[in-house]
C-alpha cells in the first residue's frame, strides 16, 4: 500500500517551540494585563455571602448534571456521574466552611 504523505523529518528540537519562527512584538509581552470588569465579584461581599452563593451554585450544578445523566449511556454517563460526585464534594466542603463560620 502506498503512503500519500511522507514521514516527518527525524529532527528532535530541544523545545517544541524551537522550530517555530515566532516574531512576537516585545511590547505585546510588556503590556500589563487589565482584567475584564464584565464579570466581577463584588470585593465588599463578606465570606459567608460568597460561600452561600457558591453552595447554591454547586447544588444547582449537581441537579443539572444528575438530570442529564438520565439521557446518557456508557462512558459518557460514567464521566458525568463522576463530575456530579466532584460537584457534590465541593458542595460538602463549602457547607463545612459555612458551619465553621456560623455553627448551628
């Protein structure tokens, strides 16, 4: 059988970027990064409020993931079940932090 494409050369550069001809403008790298203010968490919010919101968001994500699991089969289902479990563990951790801030 004939191979249409030739084998790549046997060169082994020290860096994967060594063979690239990157002519980057140094001023681009020196420009300070300014974060976008489109999605920003209010820096004046207290820790309890942030944790409560995180807990509610994680609980909602867990419900959505578990609802979606019913529509999947095989490895995709298993992967999403694992993701739902990680979400639940995050929710438990946030709940524990809330309990330490304000004991029941």
